[in-house]
C-alpha cells in the first residue's frame, strides 16, 4: 500500500455532552481525490475543521496535518469583503511567494470580476474565488468543503476538470461533497460518514462490497450504509 499523506486514527470530537465525531479513522493517499460524503449532520465539516486545527480533537491522532502540509477552504466564507477580487488573489499569492496564475483566473471565469468587491459577488462567484484561493496555495494537500455548492452544471464540470488537472500535476485533494452524483464523477475514493462515524472507506466498487450490493449506484450504496 502506498504510504498515506495523512492518517486519522480514532478521531473523536466532543462538544458539551454531544459526540460529533466518534473514533473516525481514514487515510489520504498521494495524488488522489478523496470525497467525504454523508447525510447532513454526519460530521463532515467538523472533521475538516479538526484536521485543519480550527477545532480541538478530544481524542485520537491526526498524522500529516499542519500548515505546511494542507490548506483548508471552508464553505460559505467571503474573504476580505471590502477588497476587490484581484486584491484578494494577489495578497493570498504574496503570502506564499507565488504569482497569481491568470490562466487559473480565466478557467474559473473570474477575469471579468477582478475589479469587483468581494462583498458584491454572488454565491457562485464567491465559491469560484475561494476555489482559486485554494489552488493558488502551494501545500501538497487541499481540503475543499462543498466546492460545487452554488455552481451551475457548466461551472461544476469546468471546476471538476480543473481539480482533476490539479491532481494530475501532483497535488492531493479532499472534498466534502453533498451531491452524490458529483462525488461519483470526480472522486477516486470515498469516505462515508454517518452519525459522526466512518462507515466505509474505499472506491465505489469497494463500498458496493461493504453494502453487499454489486452493481449498485452510489445512491443505493449510500442509502444501504446510512
């Protein structure tokens, strides 16, 4: 087996009297797209925030996490709302000593928005900006929470192609995805969470084996395991 870039072992997050993550264990392998799927409230965002160091882990270990190893883009954030799109891209690039990739800006259809203030962007526009900010960073692992939320069909396909090309160039992506069809299209492997527990991890074919549903689609597997 290829050595993982990140390993989570028994990760547990307790908030008050509520256990949000319960002994979650999984691996992130080099040069893959790992999709984290699960019902609402399964713990997907909490898991990302624990890995990124934004929330404390009550028990368990996470090996391979840290600011030099990964960059995390949360869902529904609006960075520097009183600055322009171009300023936001450039200041992020400057932090990491890189230049803004104008081809990336064009691919995400941000070129025409560069002089607009971030606060004026629509949901889909700010989502594409946040994806661009994540892709500008140099860390080997990029965690994106709901990267397709707010995008239309054409934009979703374009972003999928861009993310796949990013992996082909050597980066590793971990995506929290609400739409199961999107997860099946873009991800190499899947981590299925339910009630804060890791129910299954692997390719769709491997998840079918866990569910004892050969030939089933991702929705049938999801319903059987949750």
